[in-house]
């Protein structure tokens, strides 16, 4: 609806800037609503995009049979809670190899957008559960 429009998000982000946010955020976490990302790019072009893991997990699980949900969720947790970007990329590769042939839509859903961007920030930022 209107609250998810690029214009609504742009107004909100402009208001935040007007209140004194002078340094662009390092990273923004959000769902797949394009209005937010379009407005973010206009307001803070240098801010990195990170997809919300709660939304990402739900979307990925929808690509698998229900009875597989616990195993798939466990494999997704290995990616999300990896200690380093290298470990997350390795877990992502394992996930892709394990499920890619039989469930390619699930792998594409996971890999098509910004799922592990938060690993580019230092660990002391405490971004280990990127949810919106």
C-alpha cells in the first residue's frame, strides 16, 4: 500500500536526515519491498542493503515441502549464524549443493539478493541477527 511506496519511505528518510542524521547508515535491513530500497538509494546511496533474515527464511522455506522445514531451517541457521563471511559463504555453498538440483527455486530465493551483507561490517557492530 501507500506506506510501502518509495515516496512514503523517501519522506521518512528525508525527515530522519532533517532531524540530524548526517552520517549515512553503514547498512540497512529490510524485507523485499522495493519502495524502501529505492528510497534508501536516493537518500543514502552508500548504505549497503541487507535482506531481513526472518523474511528470507520464510520465503526460502516456502520453496520446500513442509516436512523438510526443520532440516532446511537448520541449514539456513548455519549460514545466518556463521562466525565470519568466509564461513557464511561456505555454508551457502553447502546449501546450494545440497538442495540446488532438486529444489532450485529455494536456492535462487536464498541467493538472488543480499542475504549475507552484514558480514562486511566489523563483528563489534553486533549485527549477527539482521531482521527488520
